[in-house]
C-alpha cells in the first residue's frame, strides 16, 4: 500500500510532523501558575482549559452552573497568555449555547457537546421517530375502530352507518341459511400436517437408507426461563421501625413517621430507582431509566421509575451468626489547597453505632459496623497533620466521607503515611490530562 489519504507514503512521512497539533490542558493550580512558561515551549499549539477540573483543583468547583470569580480570572488568564504567545486557546463547553459564548469571547477551539448527553438525546429522537407520533397512534386507533364487511371496501365509524352499507352481491331470497360453514379445525390440522414417515424397513432399495426412515422424535421447543426471583430485601415485620428513618431504596428518601404507635402500612408506596447512579462527563442519571440532567440538584429530583407497596426502612435485620471482620476496604481521596476529602467505601454503615474519632492531628480511629453484620475497624495514620476541631465526617449509603482540614497548605501525595509514594509529581484535585 503506497498511499495514505491521497498522498504517497513518502509524502506522508515528510508532512507528518508538520501536520501534528500539540494541545496542552491547563487544569491544575501548578499548571495555571506556570502557564506563561508552558506557552513559550516550542511546539505547543493550543492551551486548552477544562473549567470543571480546574475549578475543583483551585478550590472553586462549578456549582449549579455558576463559576467563581477567581475561576473566571483563571480562564481569562489562560486565554490572554495564549494570545500573547501567538498560541490558540481552547475550552471545554457542555452545550451549543455555552460554546457560542466562549467563541464570542475569542476562543478558537471549543467543544460543543458531550458524548454522554448527545448520544442519549440522538437515540431518543430516533426511537421517537421509529415508534411514531401521537397523531400516528391516533390514526392507528381510528383504523381499529372502523366497521365494514370483509367482502367489500366501505368502512364507517358508527354502527348505524354500518347497517346502512348497501350489499355488494345479488341473489335469490331464501329462508335457509346456506352460508358455507368454516371447515373444522381438526381437518385443517390434519391437512396441514406433513405425512408420516414409514417405519424402518429393509426392502433392498439402495438409494434410501433404512436409517432415514426411522421415526423422528418431535422437536422440543426451548422451555421458557423461569422469572427472576422477587426482591428479597424488605422490612422484617418483627422489627420495629424507628422514627425519622430514611427509606433505603435509591431515590426514595421517604422518612418514617414519628408516630411509633402506628402499625398499619397499607397506604405506603415506595417510588425508587432499582439501578445505580450514573455520573459521566457532566451528565447525571440512573442506569435503570433514560433521563439525564446536568446539575446535581436536578439529579436528586429525578422521580423513581419503579414502585413497590411499602418502603424499606430497616430491611431484613441482622443475620444470625458471628460478625464478619473486614480487614480492608477500598479508599480514595482528592485535595484542595486547604482540605483533603477522603472516602472509605463500605455499604450499609450503621450510623447509630459507627465511631469516627480524630484522636490526634496525624491519626484517625474508625469503627464501622454495618447493617449486614460486618465491621471494619482500623487506625488511619495520615500523611500530614490536620486540624481535628475543624475536620468532619459524613456517612452515606455506600461510603464514609471525611473532610480533613490541613494544618498547613502542603500537598499530600498519599492519604496514609504508610502508603508508598507512586509519583514524583503531586496532582492536586481530580487528575487531568497534561
């Protein structure tokens, strides 16, 4: 093969380096502070700004679509430096309207949408077209409501009009109903059935082997798979429901009544999401339904797509047997210049019995029992010192989140002091592309 896109292989190799576009993303505080030096590096073509990652990194995340003044100044600085050094400036946008605003400000490279938002919208539009409009559905219903005779074409809507349709065939009057009766179903079945194959006999015919005349076993159709088992998680009737208890099903958020004397639950209806929460490229939703939104507040308001008769406040209770001790759980963290946000992933933590103690400025004691008879107990040696009075904890449905206020502004390469450092460059905030 001697050609690449209309040019010869030799021409392609000669032009390849000149055709490359080198884009550098400015998404961290360190990159922002050194953006002038980065812009002066030979070969750099575009300074690209990711406002969401940059805002998280400098401590001013974009909330409800609103940018902090310091973040706006940082974006303007990146564009200004790119222009001063005769580089192109690019920026990430989540919609066509936002992209137009950035283009009007002078950005030369702007994303116009996200794949997570565009693909579902495009597929939904195609599906709506395939299924037909309300008018198409109404036309279908109208056709089903038409009345007429199978022997002729007139079709009407009302029964009176149907009785007024003139006959389409002439003949002699008769008091005997000589309309041909339909053939019995059994006869039709016998006529349609294939002829039986004769039993295996040996008659000396060399062209038809005896094995082919053997009676064939009837073909067995695949049995219908059994329906999936019903959901096992529901409230144990023998366990009392404490007041102000939140329903455990995702997206419901109903709180139990403070009237502990009430014993009937006939009027309850739980509207929830059986799937998992989905966060991708600024788009938020649930895996069990199609709706996607951009803001977290809108995500929290998405109505459940499934209904059950009663809420699940306490579940099936604790299982009998010895409590399972967990040696480790998955943990992760990110940081801002003043705080470290650490997450320990463990489902169904019992808020009533859990203990989180900031025992010293470099150590945290965790005792986390769960509703399914598990317990995680550990001491976390921290990489740096924290302010124990200002640090806080929050127990969520699937994890424990710690907000640790740094004693100084130093960056943490790891959360724990006993963890191995894996990099010479410390990334503050969510990782971006350099």
